[in-house]
């Protein structure tokens, strides 16, 4: 599916707030609510939009630490880790990467004791490095306008 300017504008509206009504999106982008609905349905069918979710603040729910943990998997431990990481409630995001480490994870933890416990679970899979997140500098969950993506 080819995305035109209107589809990009609709996607930007949805990324700002996925609960925005089709009529509000239509007003923002200059088309009718049924036209917005049809375009959204086509983007869902094409796999461009694949989910809607609620973002919960970890700090407001008792998770006071955020950390970035990298893992350099031991020989033969990467596949078992990739299966196991799906079960860790602490993991917000996990990426398989190039370089010396195989994995980078963004995790939230209740406190230092929880961090210690979590790392103890990881060390059977490989060598870890942990950085504590001090602040969130860039919070950009929206897509770039189509003109920027072409460069």
C-alpha cells in the first residue's frame, strides 16, 4: 500500500492519541469521518497499523528505576534467552543488535533490590552491562512527515 499525504496525517493524529475519533481526525486532516475510517481500515489490513495500546507510566505504578541493560550471550544461550525474555514483566523493549553485545533491553524495576534480582536471572545467559536512566530526553513516538523520510 502506498501512503499518501492524507494517510501520513491520519497516522500522525493516531500516534498523538489513538483514541481520537474518526470525526476529529477528519476535521484535522480535511476529510469526512467515513473516509478516515476507510483509510484506517486499509492501513490496518495492509499491516501499516498493527496495534493500539495504552501506555502506562511505570513510575506511577511503583517502578522507580528504569535501566538499559545489554547482554552478550554465552555460546548456545542466545536462543534460550530469546525465548525467556518474552516472559520478563520488567522488559519494556528488547532488541537484538549488532556489535559486541547481542541484546539491548529497556527495563523498569521497583528498586535496587529488584534490579539485583533481575540481573541475577540474566547472568546465566551471558555477560550484562547496566546503565540507570536518569531522565527521558527525547519523547518522540510520532512518525516523521513523509518528506523527512525520503531523505
